[in-house]
């Protein structure tokens, strides 16, 4: 805009600040975007977060290792299993607790099912932002099946507190395995239906293709991970780059699309649902027998002093949990590197110069859960 | 004028207003039920049997709210705008033939009458945005106006095409010409216009855009983020705008029925009547609702691009094609 | 030019396919449960608020107020008091206050209890307009259930019969803030 001095002196830019306020009609959460607008175009979109800062990391310094576990499920409530997993595995790494193989397989199955349910919520909410109201309810119908399955095993529908140090809390039974297999069989035609109804839809394609370019360089600058960077052409997935748990045993792909626009990120998540179904199928087939909790885990855990961390691939990107222990029953420090914070920070650069509906489409395609940003 | 004429006019006036009012109220119910069914849920069921009293409950709620006129707003225009939006819908329905005998006033230029009064709607929305004295309302109203103007043109080009085919502007005669089995309907008159189904679809899309429905409700849905054109209206003022939207949908679908689908003619050539008219009209209204709940919204510039860069050239092409075909047929 | 028309035509066709899918869904039955006319049965492991478990042999609560659950709770919402009755070896619980407004249903208390004296209930219909209804005294509830389940004496006036399940508001005396 300041390229030619003549133009800027003749036409002073009148910008106004539009507050896309903490209360959103869409389901992103409490995020405030101070958008400086020049008519239709967004010149600067400044995110203001902190409206749901609940001090989880501080609570980590005041609760015992086991008492912190419910907190992890509440950080990103849509994909809580991965957060449970990261914390529990970090403590297991610190205290050198071995996990029985059956528990590892159950962890993978439940995490992947949770990933599918999180992507279904994203799918519905994203389309709601764009004005299509119906696919939200179809997605929630599928999600109910997952939630019912996981409720029968863990007791909760959303904020799971299922993993324990050295395994999982309850064993799964044949009913669960049967339901999971039936779900995998039902979900594949539903994914095809979503493709016909939504992905191939002319209006949606015009809305998403070519909008919101985020290239690899921008992702690296801000540390964005997850579908954001996979939609920019980089095949970075913690499950393949730094394999943990039993992911080495499964045969699955990392969907990557090079375009870097909203459509690429959309397609990455739709494909990821299919890949998660593959993992669940393979895991159900290979499930070993045995205990689900390792014996000999002390009641009051005192991991040796030191600095430990563990990274997992949450639904929204790379989650790193770092714990600092000083051999007491209460952690010295729990640090959560959550994916959405990094993903949000590139929004300001990515949305400059766009029109407002396009900027909101980009925000939806980043798949943010605000409690994840604020913790 | 005899007493009979006077009574007849009175009955028709009350009838048309009742029809518009009932439609506006119960189309809300139908939309919510249909939306529910598309989404595999029941829709309103609590108020009355199957939720049939829901519009009444909503109406009572809207009526009980205080009508606020914002400070500094142009009070007369502000209050007049909802009335101006509702009025064209009722007036247009006065000339639409519901059956051979059921027509308010069968004037010779019925076609022009309907589209002329349909345009008042656009002005009324602009008035509502302007009189609100709210920055966002003005922007939104300006958008609605530019959208409506852009989609008037292909709609009128399509109507001109039909005018060439029918040769008359009298709506009653247009329907009379479509007597017989369903292939006599204007939609299937491929002999004079091989692209007649395309013409119908263009008309349908223009009708959706004129009434700010379905994938073209940018200006209303923008109210998720910025206020829409009707933001300053409280209670029944807003309710009237809502009702007017449905009334306009009814008018648009009635015109589509009359022009393309044979009005009150039955598809089997026998027993024509008002039932067929209503069936066809409500089938089109169902399609309007169906389209709304299936697709996401377009962006605003794409909406305008669609009209100026696609619909107008295509409708011009159809017009020229029809003219050529008719010349060939006559010769 | 031809590409443009083909794109428009293909686009239109995709819209028609989408409409067909929605129409198919229109004719399928609804998937919702018409609450409150119908309600769902919860899974056995569903986490409602905790409740005390009764010992089938004695009919009394298993809990003997060792306070392990109170220490294990991350949210400090349990308060247990016990007293040793005459002629008994262990304490028995006299008061078990659960502040359900703070409980996060994590299950630490259920897990920590070595004698399996706590279990999850399956209550989810817990709406109320008063905060006091959620400061539950689980011991009193257990006792009220026990009294209600006892066989009634043969000739008893209606006034003597205990109420089957007392309202939470009526059962608890006014409690101080926990």
C-alpha cells in the first residue's frame, strides 16, 4: 500500500478496528482477533489470547504426579487421549516404568479413535463457519459412535483420564473390539459421502482453493506442525519421524499436499481420518493378550531427578511435554508445548491483505482449540 | 361498482393477506422441520403437536419485545422500511393466478407488474440499512442492493425469453397456453428453446439470490461477524423482515410455477385446479429449503462474478437462440 | 472458453450430487434421543458422582474413614470424618462430604481406596438451581437408603413410614461452606 508515494498522499487509508471478539458464534473458543480493516480487506489481524488461561502448568507444580493427570485431558478436550499419553509417557520415561504390550496397543487404538473424533468436530465446525450447516450433524452422528465406545471403556466421553503410569486403567473387552470393527466398516462409506457432499462441492472448492497460502518457510518460522505443515508439503509427523509407543508396527501413510492453501489442509485432515482407520484396524487384528497395567508401580511416585520430555502427534500438531523432577512426589516443573499456539501465531502473517470471510476460512482451517493455546 | 364486486375485492384482499401471513409463519415451521430432517433430527416437536404452534410462540415472543428506534436514526424511514418490504410481496400475489377462477385481478401486464413490484423490495432494504444510522448496517445494505441489482438482469432476460415464447404478458393466458399433458409446459418447450431447462435453472438461481436465500445469503450471514442490515430492528420489526423473506420466496416460486411449470394445469391433462398450483409451488419452496441446508455460502465477489460473468452472457445467449429459433419456426 | 463451460457444468453436477445425498438423509429415521421423554441408559463404567459402597454382609458402608481418598483428590473436594463406635475394631464413617462443584470425575479416590468402598454412580440428571444440592453427604445418602430398604413394621401409620428417597435439600442440614 505504501509502494507509490503519490497514491498514499492522495488517498489516505481509513482503517477501522474490527473486534472479532472473545465471544464467537463459531466453536473456536474464546479468542479475540483485533482486525484492522481497510474496507473489506484485513490489513492486520492481531490475535489476543489469554481469556481461558487456567494455569495448568502452575497446577503441575502443586499436585502430585498422579493428581495432574486429569488436567492433561482438559487442555485440548477434543483430542485428550494424546495429551494423556504424552504426560504419562514422559513420567514413565523418567521413572523407567515399562508398559505391557497390550496396554500400548490399547493406547494406540484409543488415541487414533480420539483423533478421528477430533477431526470430525473440526470438519463440522469448519463447515459451519463457511455456512454449510448440515455436515456438522452428520459428523456428530459418527462421532457419537466413537464416544459411546470410549465411554463404555473409560467412563468419560470427552475429557478422558484413562491412561495410568505403566498402562491403562481398564481393560477393553470383546464388545469394544466388535464395536470398533463395526465402526471402521461404517466409517469408510461415510468418508466417501463426505467427499461427495463436501469435498467435491463446487462452492466449497471455490471457497478454499487458492486461499490462505501458508508455505513451508512460514511454518518453520513459527514452528507450526500438524496438518498445517503437512498441508504445505512437508511430511512431518511425529509418529514417523520420532516413533513412539508401537507405531512402528503399523503400516500407514502420512498424507501430504504441497499447495499450502486451505484446501490442502482440509484434504490432509480428511485423509488422516482414513489413515487412522487403517491403524485401528491393524491394531485390533494384532492385539496381544496380557495385563494392561504394569505391576510394581509405586503408589506414590518419585521419579529420579532430571529433565525429561516426550513428544506425540496430537490431532493438531506436535505436542511436547517436558517434566523436571527433583525426586519429590510433586513435579518441579511441567511444561506443555502445545501445537495450537504455534499454529495461531502464523495467522497474522497469513491473513494480511485478505478479505474478512477468507481470513475466517483460514482461521478455521488452522483447527484451533483455544484452551490449547492458553492452557 | 356493484356490491358483489366490492365484496369479491374484499375477500381477495383478505385472502391474499392471509395467504401471505400464513405462509410466512408456517414456512418458518416447514423450514425448521425440513432442516431437522436433513440433519437426521426431528426439528421442533414440543410446542403443539409436531411443533405446529412454534411459529405462534415465536410470534408472541417477537410481539412482546419493545420496538426501539435508535437515537439519531431517521424515525419515519426506519419505521416504514419493514412495511415497504412486506408490501410488494402481497401486491405481487394479487395478480398471480392460483387457478382458472382464483385470481385477484387479472391484468394484461401481469408479468411486468410482478417484477416491477419485486424491485421495491431492494429499495426497502437499502432504506432499512440507511435509516439505522449504523456503519455496518449501511455496508450490509449496500451489499444486498448490489447483489439484487446484479441478479435482476439475468432474471429479466429470462423473462423476456419467455415473453417471446408466450407472446403475452397476461399471466392467466400464459398458463392457459400450457394446457394439456406435462410436455406442454413451458419447461419442456424444447422446440422453441432447446436450452429451456437451463433457462429455468437460471431463473431459479436468480430467485434465490433476489430473496437473499441459500448459498447467496452473504449479507445476512455476515451478521455472524458484523451486524447485518437489520441489526437495529427489535422485536416485530425484525419479524416482519423475516416474514417478508419467506413471502418473497413464495412469490418467486409462484412465478416460476406460472411461467415454467404450467401453473394450475395438471400433468395428466385432466382435472386442473388450485391443488396442482399449490403442489408445484410448494415443491419449489422445498427445493429452496433443500438448497439452503446443503451448501456452504459463496464469497461475495464470486456471487457477483457469477451473475455478471456467467449468468448474463448465458441468458443473453439463450435469448438470441430463442429469437433465432422462433424466426426459423415462423418462417 | 470450453474449459470454463466444462468447469461450470461439472460444478453444477457436483452440486446436484450433494443435493441427492441430503435428500437421501431426509428420508432416513432420526438418530436423536427425544430427551426428556426418552433417556439413555448409561454404560456400566460411566462416571457419575461417586457413592459409598455398602457391605452386603453388614448392610453398612465399607468405608472406615482412612482418608486416603481425601489425600488423593486433586481438587480437594472430599471431607471424611469417622469415629470409633463402642465394641468395634475400626473407625466407621460418620460424614462423607463430596463437593461436587469441584469434582473433576478423575477417579483418583476410587482408585486410591484399597477396600473398594467407593464406586461411580450412574447419575446424570443432576440439574438444580441451588449450589447446596451439590455439596453431597454420601454417608447420609447411604443411611437414608438403608432405612428406606428395611422391611416395614406390619401396622404402621403413614406418618411413621420413612420417606423412600429424601430430597437432597431436605436430607441435609444447612451446611457451612466447605
